């Protein structure tokens, strides 16, 4: 696993990292544009967010998405469903083993914006971009630890069942206290539906966590340039407090 933790002040200056901690190294099997540099560091405890923090003011708007993507801010049940997709566990599904349930995202403390290639876009990969800005109380290290411990697990809901594989990838270079990246493949074991592949970049600063994910049902490589762009923009905006 490669997990980045370093001190960053709110003005954007990066403080020197502490000692290096090797968490269990896993082969990085996928690279996305802009993700070639990886630094390992000491994980730091999350700073709990104040109840008065307006997550909406720190989140991306549809206008912030890369050119060629038509985006919308989701509300209510739509946001809950997309968060379930982001975590790889359908709403109401059971995770086997139960200890491998992904770290949850509280919909009431999150803003979800998702975008699809627009009708006039030259993008042909057929995937979508999702950005989540959320207030959290746990360090990002908890997600990295989960990904290392639960590289494979299963989900079931009624007659539907899936097999899930998680692989870590090099974190994207971004000004952030903590950062992590992974790739997840969800394959139905009860239907002929194509596998769902999600490449996810995650960063956290002072209790505000940003997820940027590219999700598709094809074997094409993700739109790495768009993913890296939207992630960098989202992290920068989330730190403007």
C-alpha cells in the first residue's frame, strides 16, 4: 500500500514529512494520468470538523468540471445511490465478510457532483466522473488500512451477488495532509452484466475528505487527465477555509 501523509498548512505550503512508515506494500497495477509520483509517510489523526462547517461552500460546482463533461449536483436519494456505487456496495446489500464493509460516507455531511461526457464531447471512454466532498471524523489512513485488509470480498442483495477486488495505485501528487488512491472492480456473479471498474483518488485535510472517481463498465482506460484535473481542483477548493 502507498499512503501519503504530510503536513500542509491552509495557505498551501507543504511542511516536511516525518519519518517514513511502510504499511504493507501492494503492487500498483494501474496508473492514471498525473499519478506517477508516490511518497510514503506517517499517517496523522484527523482533525474533527466543526458542526458549523459548510461543506457545500468547500465543494465543487458543476461548472468546475473539466471541459467535455456535463455535471450535476445530486441531492437526497440520488446522492445516496451514487455514494453506494462509489463504495462498491449497493444500498441494502450485505458484505461478506461483514468486517470488509467499506468505511461509510454520511450523506448528510457530503456533497456529490457527478458528470458524464457531454453530447458534443470527443471523449469516447463511456465513463463518468464523480466528486464527493465530505466532512469526516476518521483519518484517511482508515480507508487505506481497509483497502489493504479487504482486497477481495463479496456483496449480496436478494438474488444479486457480486465479487469485489480492490487494488491500491500510486497516490496523485496533490497538496494535501493525506492522500491515497485505489482501483476497484465489481463483477456480478449472478448475471452477465459487465464489470464495474472504479479508479478513485482520495485526499483529506482538517476533517474534509475529497473523493474523485472515474467509473465505467468498459475495459477502456479511465480518462486520467480529466480525473486528475477534477481531483486537483476539488482538493484545492476544499482547503479554502
